[in-house]
C-alpha cells in the first residue's frame, strides 16, 4: 500500500460510501431459534425411549394381547416423533431457501413450521405416556394378589409390627416392603395393594413424595414377579 493510499483510507472527509470512507453496517447476529433448538434435541429423547422399550422387550412377550397392543401403540407414538421433527426441519429449510419471499416472510414461515413440528412431537410424547400409564395400571391390577376379608385384619397388624422400626429410614423401608411384596401370603397381598399401602404410609407420617416413590418401587416389584 502506498503512502497516498494509506492517507486515503484514513480520510474521513472522503464521500460517505466511497472506498475511502465506507458505510459500516452493524449487523446484529440472529439468536438461536428456541423452537429449532427444541426440535434438534428430539433425537436424544426418542433414543432414550427406544432404549427403554428395547430393555423391556423380553417382558412384553408375556403381556396379555390387549396390553401388548397398548404398548405397541405407545412405542409407535414415540418413534414417529423423530420423523415428525425431521419433516418440520425440512419444511423450515425450504422456506428459508425460497428466494421468492422476503427475508422476514421466510423466517416467519420457517418458525411456524418448526413450532408446528414441536407441538406434534409434544402431543406424541403425551399420547405415549398416557398409553403407557394405562398399560402399567392394567398390568399391575392383573399381577397383584387379592386379599380375603378374613385375612386382612391380622395382615395389617403384622405389617405394622414388622415395619415400625424402619419408618425413620425410607430407603430401608422401601427394601423391606419390596421383600414383603415378593411373599405369597396375606402380608404380601396387602403390600401389593397400592391404595392401601399409600394410606398405610401416610398414617405412619411419611412424606407424600417419599410415599409415592416407595409405592412405585413396590408396584414394579409386583409386576416383575408376575412376568418372571
């Protein structure tokens, strides 16, 4: 660069917009699209659901036909979300690449396509969760043993006596109740009754969240025993 060129490039008296005094445009970068980011993360969520289904595949063969159908429909609702997300992204990319539209219009249509895809994905997950809850409840009711009226009262007294010293330790209590759920006697049937177990834990002063966690563990034990 010559001395004259150096002087020219620093000459703020040159005409605005000329090479010597160009107009500097401050272009603000676009923030990441929240919907686009949510769609992009869908693949990982679908992968986790798929892994859960694969790990339970050996148990599903033992389900009654109606429950197998419910689980199958739930699985389909989950795995279809990935295609839904990808279709939304393709539509958004098509809108953004359409030079016939103004930039604002392209971005608006792309965002709408991504939002529609996200809403469909959310609905699919909700539908799958609802179907799995129905399957879980039906399987649990089919698996748990029934308790006769005459055996209920002594079973309640035995359960209170055998668990009283563990009430201050939720983790130990959960293990004890899991073992009781494996029993084929009246105490086992009583523990396997999720409604009674919830009332029993509440009456002994356990926090509702702790109680729910213990009942979930016991329910899983009852179902797994039935399928083993």
